């Protein structure tokens, strides 16, 4: 008899944004506190995996703590923006995700499933789950870590091979971030079919996700992510953000995504 689907599997099958992060969620769970030492040793240490483990408790989604103090990314990203972004915006996605799931349960108990209510709640789940997972990964991929020029990193080899140079990759990613219309994210995904890194953007935080691909580097370009310090100068925010990318963590996620999809070095 097949194992019953876990909550993660169920959501991963129905919510594209969560599906994109599901490799990381699977890794976080499989290599968590209960894993055998050999299994844990096989997976690189990762801030993001630790945060993803904190992002759910039982059947409720939970706001993980920032892995550094709100002023840690100064002067590039200011403490007030970090505090509002994490404590208010991310917290609201978590609360609204739990609310939408409860709302759907209630809807199923009713005499009929009202299509408009269903459509609204389904969108709420996709939107808020995307927000919850993307922000959780975003916090973990910033901070003080290895510089990109560390040639020992697997991500360095992959990016220079696929994009020609660090500069070419950053220019491409920055242009995608700058080109997002309205609110959204620039995202670099690991795509396991071709063992390749792809850059795309999202509408809000729940569209244009590549199924099976795993986000390894992402940048929030919603105005709430930068407006206090940079106002309308999104390009300045993007330029500053490169200074706080934790390449050691991006490398860890790249290795986790490859390991989880059966690739060897
Ligand atoms: Mn945001």
C-alpha cells in the first residue's frame, strides 16, 4: 500500500510556488533533527533548510526568525526595511496562508462549494504560500558569507560555465529584476532535467514558476523591499543587494538541489 501523502506532498502537487520550493522542503525534512548522522553528513549545512524547518509547526505555517539582526545588512538594506518586511509583510503571508487553508476546510463542510469563494481562497493559498516560502529562502540567502569569487564553490563553476562569467550572470539577473513590472521577484532556479541554472521572474510571487525547478537565489523587488531607503531607484537597490548575497548559502542550495535530484559531482 502506498504511503499516505504528507501535507508537504499534497501542497506540492497543488500549489506551483510551493512545488518550486519542495525539493528544499523535502531536504529540510529528510535531513532534519531526526535524520541519521550519515544522512545529515551527506547534505551541506544550510541556513535556508534550517529556516524552512522553522516555517511550519504541525499543520500550521509559522514565521521563522530572521537568521541575523535586522541591521546586519546595513548599509545596503536598512534595519527598518528589514524589520517591517519580516515582522509585518512576511508575517501577513503566513497568517493569510493559514486563514485560507482554514477557509477551504470550512467551504468543504458547507452545503455547496461556492465557485467564487473557492477561486479566491485558491488564489490566496498560491499567493501566500509563495510569499511564505520565497521570503524564507530570501532571508537565508543574504548575510555574511563566502564571496562569489571563491573559486572553490560549485556554484561558481556552474555559473561561469553556463553564463560565461560572474559579470554576465549578474547583469542578466539584475536586468530581470529591473524589468519586473509592478511587484515580483527575480529568481535563479536549478533545473534538474538539464542540470542547468535558469533565471526567470514571477508575477507577484506565484506565477511563472518552473515545475520541478528549485529556487537557489532570489530577489524581492516589491516596493516594500526597498522603497524606504531607495524610493523609486530600484536599480540602486539591486546593485546594493549583490553586496549582501551569501554565496556560501546559494552554493549550499545548489548542491542540495543537485543531490536531491540524483546528480553526483
Ligand atoms: Mn517581500
